[in-house]
C-alpha cells in the first residue's frame, strides 16, 4: 500500500518570549528589511502564537515553527522542534 508523502513545510526560527495558556507559546520572529526610499536596514519583528501540544518549549528557547491549519482565532502555527534550550 502506497503512503501519501507530505509536502516539505518551510520552517521559521524564533525565540520563545512568553508562555500563554495551556498549549500556546508566543514566538518572536526577528528579521531585517530595507527601507524603500533610503535603503537603511531596519530591524522588524513578528509575534506568532504557536501550538505546543506536548509542552516542550520553555521561556527563552530557540524553536522551529511551521504554518498549519487554524487551531484558534490567533493560532495558525505549530511547533516543529526545540533547537536550543536554556
């Protein structure tokens, strides 16, 4: 019987800034972008609400996350793995 192979998901790396709720963590994704007119590099960040079902991540850990189906109103990311713990 043939198995269906899942598409390789793009993962993002960020730092756990907050543990909010039973199975939710907030991960900050930091990146650099160029100013459209002046060309200066600007620091930007995005906060992602991530589903952590097994409660593996702790405060300050570096984690890999991937997009998934909407789990709640704000949660559409899932934890792939903990890269580096404190």
